[in-house]
C-alpha cells in the first residue's frame, strides 16, 4: 500500500509540473515570435536612428565646416585688414618722421660775419634739433658749415669747419652722442644764393643739417 | 756766304763777350734795380728775314718777331716799338752788324734792336737772332738755333732768357708755368698754362670741388685739396707719373705750401678739432705740429730759406697774417691794418710778402716788407683781386680779378704796374700758382 502513496504523490507532483512546463513551453514559443518581430523592428529602428544620427552628424560636420570656412574667411579678411591698417599706420609714421626730418633739415642756423660763435637764435634752433635727435635715437646727422663768398677760399674753408664744429659741440653738450654727428666744411664753395647783397650774404653764413636716410624705405604704390 | 758771316759774328761775339766780361755791367746800366719798371727800355723788333724765301718762311718770320716782342714786353722791363714806325722794310735791311744803319733805329727812339734771320726746310727751322745796343752800335748777344718748326716758341724764349739774364742777372720766367682753378667743365678743376697764358691744359678730372693748387720746388709735384671722396682731402700727386698720396684725416686737409728745396710741405689740418698748421713729408706723414692756438690757423707760406713761415691766424681776434720763426717757434704779427688779411705769399726774393686784404666791400692785393712796414696797395677799385702768387724771380705777381665780371687770371709787375689779363677760358679762373723754373738752360 505505501508504494501507491508514493506513486500518487509523484503523479501529483509530476503532472502539475508537466502541465506547467507544457504551458510555459507554449508561452515561450509565443514570445520568441514576437521577439523576432520585435528584433527586426528594433533593428530597423536602430538603423534608422543610426542613419538619422549619421545624417545629423554629417549635417553638423557641414555646418561646422561651413562655419569654419566662414571663420577662416573672416579671419583672413581681418588679418589683411589688420595688415593694411598696420602698413597705413607705419606709412603715416614714416611720413611723419620724414616730415619731421624735413622739418629738422630745413632749419639752418646763421652766423655773424667772420664768426663761428653761436647766436641766441641759433641756440634755440639747436635745442629743438637736440630734442628731435633724442626722440629719434637711430638718426645720424651731418652738419655742413658754409660761408658767404666774400673772403678767400682757404680761410673760408677753415671758418666753415669752425661753424660746423660749433654746432656739433653745442649738441654734444646737450647730451647727443658725438658718434651720431659728423661735420664737413664747404667754405664758400656752395653758396645758396648768388646775389651779392647783405641779405643774401647773411643767408650764406650758415650751418646746414642733414639726416642720413639709411633704413627708411618708402614704398609709394 | 752766310756761313762766313756767321763765323765772323761768332768771333765778334766771343770778343764782345770777353770784353764785356772784363768791363763788367757798369757800362750797360739799363735796368734800374730800385724801380725797374718805371723806365722801360725801348726795343725795336722788326720782322725776321726770310733767308731763302721758301714756303712758310715769311709767316714764321712774322711769328718769330711777334713772339719775341711779346716775350720781352711781358717782363715789364722793355717797351717794344710799333713796327709801323720803322723807317725801313725788313727785306731791305741787313741782320748783321756791319750791314745795319743804326741811325735808322736811334732816330725813332730804339735803344735796343733785335734782328733775326730764319730758314725753313722739311719742318726744320734755323734761326739766328742778335740784339744790338743801337747807340753804342754794338752787338750784345748773338745766338743760333735749330730744331723742329713746332719748337720755334721755345727757341725764341730761350733767346729772351739770355737777354733777361744779361740785363738782370736772373733767369726770367720764360720756362715757367701757371697752375690755376677753372670751372669751365662744370666743377673746379686744376689747369696748367705757359707763363704767358698759352697752351692751357686740364690737369685734374675730379668732377668735384678742387682748391689750392701748389707746385713743389722742383716743379714735379702738385699738391691740392679736393672733395673727390666727399670731404676735403689733401692730394700730393706726381705730375707726370700720376702717382702720389692722399692725406685724408678727419675734417679739413687744406692749403698746402711746399718747403723751398725740400720734399716737405706745410698744410692746415683740423683733425684735432681745430684748423692748425702741420709740417708733413711729401708722402703725407706728419713731421711736426707747428701752430698751437685755438681758432683758425691756415694758409702757410715759406720764406725762400725755409726758416720762416707766414700764415693766417685769428689768434689776435681777426684774420691777420703772422710770421713764425721755425727754430724758436716764436710768432710775430705782420699785418695791423684792416680786419681781414689773408693769402700771404712770400716773395722768392725774400724781402716782401704779398697778400689780399678785404675792406670796404672789396678785396685787394697788398705788398708789405717782412717787418710789416709800409704796406702798399697794388690794386684799386677793380672788383675783387685775390690769391697773389710770385714768379720765381720775384719780378711779377699773378692773381685773380673780377674786374671784368667773371673771375680771370691777371698778371702785374711786382710794383703793381702793367696789370693785364693772362687768358680767358669758359667758366671762372681763380687761385693761380706760379711754378718754379722747370728746365735748365
């Protein structure tokens, strides 16, 4: 009799177990199919999404590229503009320097007859010139001494020399390095004015100033 | 025939020379040394005789007489008579003593007579030239010359040198030259010419300002200042061989003056900061510094014995001439009149100094003795007269003058008479410098 109890228990356990398995098996067959359908759909979706992402990326890339190109173009334009502005500025500066050079050069100092000493007016002019030379520390100046044509050639050569040196000494006393100043005398050999009047003679008894123009290259387009 | 006459003349000539050598020059006191130019001795120089009448002889005969006349007149001692006043024609008169009727000449006032005969053959010229004392009817000098036709001028000048030597015991100026500055080619360059302005020739081609030409004592070197390298440098150049040195120190290298008889010169250099006078060798090396004074020191000129130097200095406050004794170094002021006395030139005779003085708006040539006494003004009211230079025998002074407008080279006697222009070239001519005697004969 006990054997039968175990068989009934086993059956009681197995049959529901079987039932369950059968029913689970059936269920599983059902979700696989939907899963298969879902996977395909999922893959499509994924692909579509990926494509979309790709497209979006491409678009973004193009956008970036365009933006970059724009940026570059803008940069270039800006650079050129900056360069041009810079050049214009330099040219303006050069012109200013040249015009101040011209200003520097255009003013002579004058001497009394047969004298090489500096008059007060001459000293004022030389002070201005010293200031310019301080503001333009690269400049080198040539000082020419001249005389009116009265008097004799050799004596006037010496007098012109003394006049040029007079100016140079004053400028070095004002602090300009003497290595920046050279002197030369032309005596009576280069009169500015051929007239023989007191006024003309006064203009000829002069020291002239010239700046060495090395290193200043102007390009006029 | 002629050869015999010449032999005769040769004997007479020798005799005359021996005679006069014995007697001395007392009999022939023609030139008054104290005032040699006041009374000019009248000389007649008729046209030379064309002896063979060959082609070109007549032209050369006239030329010979012209050259001789102007050469004798140039010295200032003689006055040549106008040929139009001559009483006889060249073809008619004889050229040797025995054949001359001296009354034809004394009657028109000639105290001296020069006769000449010449023959020309194949570009060779032969000349015989004689000078006679018409009143004493005596031959003084007779010479014969033979050479190329082109050397006729030189032969005539040789004869004139004999004449001058005979009368003044000095060589005359016929073999001297002048250097001067002319601007005709666009820049100041140095030119040469003969003593009478003939044969002007350009010497420098610097194409820049050139100044102060100065002959060395042997006539072989020329010193000058030029801006060839852009600044006033001193060039010392051998004239024929074109070699030499440049003194190119900082500042001025100017106003060269050769020491008489030496290969050395003084010059004004300003490399120390101030124009001072230095003594240099002919190769441009400094021997000694001569002036030590602040202010301008320029334009040296040596006494003929080289012991003293005249120069311009501003040490007294204005441009004045001073004299330095080279041995002692002492400096004495020479000029005291006026405020601007420059360009001193010591006479080769040693007794006088010529200079230019500026005053009243013009520059004039003055002469003063070496003590500074009795300055005499030689030019008056005729523009600017500057840069005097003596002839080597001290009888003539050349200078530049603007009396005509543009500057020209002029000549005058040492006493200021007979001022005349030497030559005209394009542009302006200035700063003449008289050469020493350049050849020996």
